[in-house]
C-alpha cells in the first residue's frame, strides 16, 4: 500500500467514521418484506451515497409504528435522488403498489435498473432520469415520498417545491427527507413537521404535505 502524505493522513484523520463507512460502500441489502436479505448493487465511487441498512430499517420501523404514517401495503411511493433505489425497493418489498424512481445520474440509474431486475419488480417500478428540482409532471401523486439529496447543497427544499408544483404529492402524503446533520431544513410551504431523528451524520425529517 502506498504511503500517505502528511496532508492526506491528516485529512483522513479528520473524516468522521460514518463518512469513511460511506466511502467504503458497505453492502446494501433489503432489510424487510418479501425481498428481505437480497443484496443490491451500488455504483463505484462516491457520487452515490446509499442509505445504510440500519438507517433504512429505522425509517421503516417508524413508518410502521406511527399513527400519522400511511400504510406501506398498497401505497404509491416515489424515491427521488434515488441512487441505488434502496428506499423505494424497500417499500416495494414491504408491499407498496408502485414506486417511481427519479435521479439525474446515468451510472446510478443503470445500477437502479439492474436492482429492479434482480428483484423482479419491473412491473411496479417507473424509472425517470430528471433533475429533481425541476421534475416532469407526475403521472400520479404519491402517498409516500423518499427524498435523499446530496448533503450540504440546499437541494431538499428546492426539490420539495418542484415536486409539489408538478403534482407528485397527494394531499396528506408523508415525505421522508434525509439531509446532513448540519443542513437546515425548515418545513417548506405546504409541509408540517411530524418527527425528526439523527443517525450518525444523517438527519431524517418526516413531513406531511397538505394541498393548498
């Protein structure tokens, strides 16, 4: 192994363990439902940051045990900034009727399509390549939205606004929004905060949308 320079060693030493874990790309698996234990592919490099299995399991446990959350069984879902599609595929594994997957990255969508095929969910999945802050009109509004943008770029409020404008959210829909632990996320117009949790360097906000 090549020796690290002093500056590289110092930079590595300052990197939180959770971010090193993201860089190593721990295996991604479905954690519940009919596809439980199935492994998902993830693109090489650092452009895609899949939600960890532990965080994803915690999210779905909250959804399963909160009276404000929609029933996963039969829900129409959307996974925006979907990357590997782990969140949306987890929803399909647990009984969601359909899921739309939206991302702008070519490599991410290639991997996503492979994951959809691996699980045999082609009939329940719609894949769109688009800018999440300027999405195309929705074919049908969703009752459950997963939004996992890159951290520290202020994309979550912009994407929520764009999705709202273009009919992606049904009245009463719940949005599960992942941001960095230092990223501000005041509820955008039309949304109210339901819950918020922290997992390492990730903050997960649960928001409800009310159509105006």
